[in-house]
């Protein structure tokens, strides 16, 4: 799997610290969520803006720009609710490089304008790379004809399930979400099977597990 760590063009560099207060102004977080920000996040830096004027690729309504952020942690991990809160405050597709100590990983969601209201953005499930050393060599950004094509290729580097021939990004992400759901349901059923004492009930649970396993295989093929 690719590292999904890219060497972005210098012209796209911003290196601006994003104060947590700016996120709070937009998100109106609860006290508990603010506490998570304080406990987990050391600093948020807006590192790069990939836009027509910075990388010479035309935009599209669904991908007007691509933002790259670095989040330096105080803790070992970042709660998804914190990441989601930051992401919802940013009106364009974004990638986050999470750093703790000498480790780094990249994470992103398939982010797109809402079908119901194009001024609002849908934040889907998150996909991430494994932790790597911060010294991991970076790759050039993928070659693309426009920002939408670049975004798709960058996001594909975070997806563990290979894309099917001719499968659009939205359908690919929907299939991965369905796979995650079936995997979770299979795990829950396996746990219930281990705990179940009644034979008839075990037979019923085994049948449900076979159906889910078949559905999972068809999604993975």
C-alpha cells in the first residue's frame, strides 16, 4: 500500500496555524468536546492549499480546492469526533496528516457537496494509512487533468479495498462502507455464537452468518 504522503508543490504551501478557537466558533462544541480538543490536540496547521492558482489544475464544483492539514497530537490517538468537527468546519475536500512523536499517518473521508444543499458538505466515514515514521519518503502528487481527478487518486491511496473496473469513487466508497458493516455484523454474530447454549438458536445464528459471509464475499470480489 502506498504511504499516501505526498511532496506537495512549494507554491501551494501556506503553513498557517489554525487556532482551535476558529473551530469552536464554527462548531459550537460542547464542553466535553472542547476537553477532547485540549487533551488530544497540540496544534493544527493548514499546510497546503491545492487550487487552480497554486498547482495549475482546473477546479470543479465538487472539488473547488483540496486542503492539507497537519494535526500534532498530545496523545497517542485522535478521537474521530475531534477530526470530524475540524473537517466539518472546512468547506472543501481535505486530507489530514496526524503526527504523534516520530509517527505519522494520513487520514481522509470522501467529502462532497450535499445533494440536497450544495452549500453544505457531507463528511463520510474515514479511511487512514497505517502509522509510519515521519522520515518516510514522500511521493510526487499524482498526475491529473483537474482537481477532482487529483482528489480521487489521492483518496484511493487510503482505500484498502481495490477499485473495480469502471467503478466511480462514490460507489467504491459505498461498497467499502457496506463491507465494513458486514464485517462488524459478522464479528457480532460470531461472538453471539460462542455465547449461545441452545442448539436450535446456534443453527439459526450459523445460517445468518453464512448469508452475511456470502454477502461480504460478493462485495470483496
